[in-house]
C-alpha cells in the first residue's frame, strides 16, 4: 500500500523526492499497488478536486484506488487509535492526525505500507510492515 505523501511528491514533482518515488512506484507496480480510501481523499487537493484527473494520475502510476474499506480495517484502526490516545494521555505519544491511524489500519490488511514517514505509523502499528524508499 502506498502512503499519501509519496503520491503527492510524485504528482507535484517534488524536487527532492518526486523522481526517485516515481521510479520506486514503477519498480513495485507489478506487485500490485493500492491506496487507502483516506489517502484518496487526502490526495484530492493536489488535483483541485478533479476526480477524473486524480484517477488518471493513479491509473498511470499503477495504483489502485478502488479497494473498499472493511470491518477489519475499522477494528485495526480502532485498536491503534486507542493505543495512540492512551499514549497521548501518558505523554508518550505525539500528536498525529486521525488520517494516519486510518491509513495504518487499512494497511494492516495488506503486505505493508510504503511511506517516507515511518515514525508516523510505527507507534500505533508495531506489527505493520513498513518500507521506506
């Protein structure tokens, strides 16, 4: 599964990460790349809400956006959110957006997550396989 940040870097041709991430996605496309529905929503502003342009980008990047959210994803996200909130209350967790917890919960059902921000996911998803570029 591909995290939103990598897709944004490719779509916006980020000078630091854009080319190398595009090459990485190209190398991994035969393994079957997907994006979480939450990431699909996060990606929308890059395309000014133009769904057709966004889907065309994902199609050419060989990233499937149609994988449905499941009850398993909800359960994994709920457990991780609880872990996160307990950590915040005890001062051991930093503030994270709920979107990262939802993306991580979704990724638990698959072979792992491809992200340049592993620290955003490891505390809430210690069992998640995380690959960095």
